[in-house]
């Protein structure tokens, strides 16, 4: 498409000085192209073929390299190297020129820039700016110092090289130093998630300190850029003008754009998605902010990033933006930035070996300096040595942000044909990724050396229980169990309610402590029903129960760490987990969530205390009805042998302290009476002796012995018990050679429930009995 040629006399000069350019956009089809033009001469099909080739090579390399723990940025970069001047022209020069002609670079560059603009916007949406102010001293010390100290050290070293470096090479060296001292939050957040340590203390410290350092470095770089404008002769007036425009843009985003975003949220009904017209308007606004930022002297992604920070994280707006854009941007367009870097590199071309060696030395010193600074900053903050080393490696990682910076200075011709500096981020990313994979954080398990279970908690001591809930029904079921746990003034209950919510539209996990009397924040409004239920329970048992309520917003793959970490911090003796299946009042299965089951399995493996999986079949819908426990609550403990059964019996004994609870202990004995583990027999006998003594002293405890021939007899007895009790408690683990369970272990559908729990939780049970499957704390042996 060409512009109109000027008419004769319209402009001074000769007509031949004006040119007409025809941009071939749409192809008539591969079969309809004439002999002079192939379909690759048309921009759109060529761009689609370029993206298809990049995607296929990237995915193929990722499948191979992920087995040796290379991050995704490596295959993205290598795809560019393969398709760029390094390899493809040496295989088929004509095809390389046809697929990547010089005039076609503008389209791929533009698409990659658009992807990067929206990538930075989404990172801003996922960020939580309040994390900066809520961060502790450790994050502030590490975040601020990790920006200032490496910059001073590396700038001092590069200044020495400036004395012997050619004048035309100094801007390139300065740009490389500036990039190497970056600690971008987007890169660190992606790798922390990849390492699955986002919810650990190390992960939280890395995210908080990186966010602080990223915001500080952005501010410093903006100020230095304005000062550099004055140094190169544009005058103070231009500096003031540029600073004024940048400040005005920032104020407009904060005081005009943010209220508009809040208005969009108010216009969105609760539980409904944001309207498409609002999403489209925000998309245009992101592009407008990029254009304005570039025109006021800032980096083009600065405006979209700040706009993303102003978007309230989480639902409805933040989550909707992430859902709509994240896959397309992060999976397709943003990686084009990394690939585009590889497309501009010829690894076999070295124009100035001396300068290249100097650059690699500066890159090496920069990386080493960042490692050392992060490590020695973490030690005075009482971070363990192993975690300090991991933090230094994470903080020194590089990724798409550095790649985009290298690409930008190359396009601006700050770096000339000595192009191999682009390999810096690639090498450091791959090396650091291997280091992260080999790192096992100090919190790798929460299993402790101290006894944290009900059996070893003094009978008249405070019992600490962590009750987890994904929905209001889970909270009501856990509260009903807490009510029959018989709190007294001599033996009170400290209950910790944890509402688990999936992290949507954020990059950082969040643990909210809802203090009594404090209204839930807007982002935790979905927890309000759970909060109200626990607070009502505390009011009904004033003086006997203390309740603390938390909301954990996290990715499902990390929720087990929230549970175990809170239980570890609060010295809990029991964690109550909701069963992953739910039934309605007619007994029909309405929910079977494999994600919740996976969380339960992880907690069973790593919990710092005993764990109980609660199967609830007595659905209660009103908060006010949670105290309506029957006048006599019938509880049964099925006792065979082992640690878990003794833990279940210990919990049943605590319940029986209340006259409103009738406890029945059903002991299943073997018909032949043989048992090879004499130590277990002695411990079991001691527990049963105590129960028999309590039977003689109290009217609400009953002890029954039943002799079982095999697993079929046990299954029949358990089935008969379903309609006679409100709650049945049983242990999870038993020895494989127990005769009472022979034949049952081969048919277990859910191993995490054990053989008896699996029978009681099966889908064909039509009674309203609830079941608690108990696992005693897994204690490490020193």
C-alpha cells in the first residue's frame, strides 16, 4: 500500500526524490501466487510461518531440555539461534532470506514488543504493592542493598576499563553493566514458582526483597536517565521538562486511571466476570500508556507496568485480566522477545575479540558480585547459610527482562556488531536453573523431633487444633467436630481456622490474619462466611475456646506448605482436613476434587503433627445451627493396633470428658490371638487398660471386644456400625500382616484413608455418619 505521490509544484524539488512503497500484506494463496512472487513475499503468511517455526522448535527443544532442568528461556533463545544467522543461512541461504528478509523484521519486532508491553502489564497486575510496606526489615535491607552495592562495585570496575577502552565502546559497556545489576521481579517470581518454594519463608523473602529492589532500581534508572540528558548537552530545561512529564504521567495513572479501574470493579456484580468492553478498553489503555511513556522519555514498558500495579489484584478485575491474557501473552507473544535476541546473533562472527573479552569479564564480575552481596546481606538477617546461598542464586537469575533490555540497546545501536553479549543472560539462566533444581530448602519437610499429637498432650493441657476449610461447609463440619472435643477451663481448645483460597490474578502468595473484631479486607471478602462461623463458635464457648482465623491465598500446588507452616508455627497437635468428596442431603455425590485430594496427600506426608481427614455427611447450611449438637452425641472408635489407632483413641477419650458425648470403643481382635509385635501389644494393652478403668468410673464410655477371622468379618461389622453412631474415628495405618484386615488392603480405593476409613467413606454408604481418619505425627529419628 503506497501513499499518494506529490503533484508537480506541490513541494519544491524534483518529483523523483519521492518514493512509493508497496507492502504486500495478504497472499492470494499458495496455489494462486504467480511466478514472480511466492507466498513468502507477503507479510502476513510470512509472519505466521515465522511464528509457527519458532513455536515448533521451541516446544521440541523444551521437551528435550526440561529433562535436564533447563528453564524455558533456554529453548526460546536456542530457537532464535537456530533460525537466525548462526545456523539457518549456513544450511539454506535462500530459504533463510525468504523466511527472515530484512524488511520483515519490523513485524516480528513489533509483535514481540507488544507481547513484552502486555507481559509487564500483567506482572504489575499480579504484584501486590502493599507487600513493600508490609515487608520486614530483612526484605528491606536485602532489597535496597542488593541494588546499591552491586551498582557501586560494578561501576567502579567498569570505570577502570573506561580509561583503556575506546570512547565509542564506553556506552556499550555502561549499558551491559546496568543490565547486569538488574534484579527484576518478573524473572524471580517465575523461577520461584518453578521451584515450588513460593509459600516458604525463603520464597516470600525472595519475592519481597526483589519487589523492593525492582521498584528502587526503576526509580534510580529514571533519575540517572534524566541526568544523562543534561550531561550530553540538552540543558537543564529539557531535564526539568522530561522529569515533569514523567511525574505527570505517574500522577495521571494513580489519580485518574486507578479510580476508573475501581469504578469498573463497582460496576461488576459479585460473582460475575468483568464485561468485555471494559477489558477491551483496558487493552487500548495499556498500548496508549506505552506510547506516552516512550514520548516522555521513559522506557516504553514503564507506563503499562505502573498501570498494572494500580489494578486491584485478585477478583474480579485482576483475575479476569490474567485469565484472558496470561496464556496468550506469556505463552506466545512474550517469548518472541527472547527468540528475537537469538535471531540477531551470529555466534561465528567476532569483530573485536578484545572488547568481547572485556565485556565477558564485566558480566562475570557483575554476576559474582550479585551472588556475594546477596549472600552476605542475608547472613546478618539470621537467614540460614544454605538458604542464604539459595537466595543469592535466585537473586542473581536473569530472564526475559534482561533479554528485552539487551534487544533494546541493540536496536538503539548502543551495541554494535559485537553481538555475543546477548549470550550473557542465556548462560547465567541455564547455570542458575541447574543450581536451583539441586537446592533443597531448609523447610523441605515439617516433620519435627518433638511430640506434637493428642496422645502425648497432657490430659488437662490446652489442645491446639488447626481446622482447614476450602468452603463454608468444610468450616461448619470442622466446627461441629471442635464442639464435641469437649473444651473445659482446665483443658481449653486453641482453634486456628484456615480458609484456603486459590491464588488468582496475583504473583505473590498472601496469608491474612483476621484479628477478632477486624473486618475482612476486600480481597478476603469470600472468607467472610468462614470467618463468621468460627467467630460464632468462639462466642458460644467464651472462656473455653480461643480462635484465630487466617486466609491463605496460594496456588493449589503450594497449599500444603501454608497448612504445615501454620501448624508448625502455632504448635498444633492436630490438623483437620476436609475430605475431597461431598454429598448432598440425598446422599448423591456432588463433588470429587482430585486437587484437594492431592493437597491432603501432601499434608499427610509432611505434617508436623497429627492429621485427621474429616468425611462429613451431615451437611449444615446455617451458621446459627452449628451449635445444635444432639443432646447425646454418639462417637465410636474402631481400635485394631498401632500408633494411629492409639491416637484415635486418645482423641475419643478427650471427647468423652463431656457428659453429652457417649463413647464406644470397639476393639477388633484376631480369632487366633497371635501377634508377633510384642512392643505394639504392650502399648495397645496400656491404652485399653486405661479405657477399661474409665468405663468403671464413667457412664458415657462403653468398651466392646469383637473377634474377627478375616477382612470380610471386619467389613461386615463396620457396615453395621454406620447407622448406630454420629461419628466414627479410626486410625489410618496398620501392619500389612494383621489378620483382621486380610483381603481388604487389595481393594482399597483411597489409600490415604486406610482400609477401614476407605469402607466408611465409600460412595455407597447411605447413612448420615461422619468419619474421622487419624494419622499420628510422623516423627523424624535423629
